[in-house]
C-alpha cells in the first residue's frame, strides 16, 4: 500500500514511517523543513515538502496523488495555535478527496470523541480539545474511509507491544509513541476500523489482540 504520512518528521510521524516501511508499505512522509529530508530517506521513505499553512491547495493534492492512504500525524509546532489541527485536517481531507485517496487515518487525543470533560483543564488544553473535536467533525463528514486514533499521553519510551483499546471511554494511561504507531498500522490493515474512533491507552494486551477485541 502507498501511504502518505502528514508530519513525517514529527516524533510520532517518524515512528510511523519506520513501522510502515518495515511492514513493506511504500511510504511518503511530508515535511515542512527541507533539512529533514535525509532523516526520512534513511528510513526508506520518500520525503515531500508540504507546509499545510502556506502550500497552495493544488500542491497538497499533487503530493497525495497515487496514495492509497493518508495518515495525519502532524501537530501544531512551537508558536502555532491548536487551530492548526483543525485547519490542517480540513486541508488534507479536501486534498485527499480530490487526489482520489480513499483511506484516511487521523491521530487525535484520548476522549475527543467520548465526551471527556475539559472543565478542569487549562485554557490551552480546552482550546486543544475544541480544535480536535472540530477536526473530527470534518473527518466524519468526509467521503473518505476514515479512522480516528485517540491515544492517551504520548511518551518517548520504548514500545512495550501491549495497550488497552476500546471504542468507549477508558482511563487515560500514558503510552509509547511506538505502540500508538503500531495501533495505527494495525488499524490501517483492518477494514473493520473504518468509521471508528478508537481509544488507545497504556495496558497489558498485545496490540493486535486488543484491536481485535475492540472491533469484534
């Protein structure tokens, strides 16, 4: 499968690229900074320069041409507001539809689709969830075969290979980016995940078994 990873040089994006390449997928990673190209090519992926804030719409469509799936793993960078998550999602959804891409997976945040209360959160986090939920609304309304992955707090720890996965609300336990990337890969390869928002948290069930149980 030819897969484009939006935010291919981010910490989660790089882990996704590495695992997708290892699984024999043909991988493209989008980058904002041309200096990051070498990091992706070393992993066996192709790098394409796409700045979602400034790139013309047609150039995003062109970057997606020939892809079977797009994975949105980008996030707001330092100095950007959380509105980037919503606007970036909307631009990539439109581009994917115009490019003829069918599959779209987005990495969001735990509880975004399950009614997690933001009352006790900081104003920054309240806005973060507001934008994630607005992005999800765009995804659900799209014509794409979508999946939303909603992980708990991400860490840079080594992946454990075990998680907790559910479609309903679950307790938030930090999990490694490597494990979340593995969940994304498993969801990409399982059509039963289409049209689902999937909660991912630290747990003790092997990833494929956890996903199988959640989607059964």
